[in-house]
């Protein structure tokens, strides 16, 4: 399992992230406080507070998705 911290600043970023996550054949979860959302659910992600830093857990590996994570990663 890999963990990353990301920030999705707008709806376009959420669409891009969900599109990349949907192409993966493994589970990806997004965590914020006590909430756990499936990263392939656009409505689930949009229901979160996007002004916060989100934690992503990937239960597999995909090079294209890794690039998407790097695009939205925070220091």
C-alpha cells in the first residue's frame, strides 16, 4: 500500500483524478478525518472539503496513476 497527500483545488482536478483512478484495477481510497471515500467516486470526492489536504491510499501500482498523484501532491 502506498500513501500520498494531495490537494484537489477545483472540479476539473477532481474529474482528472477520478478519471485516472477509474483506469486502475485495484482499490484506491481517500481519507479525510474519519471519512473514507472510494477514489473512483466523483460524487464522493465532491462531497469532501476540497480546501483540505487529502490522504490517498493505493492498494496497487500503476505508472499513469502515479503521475496523476504527483501532479496533485503537496509537500
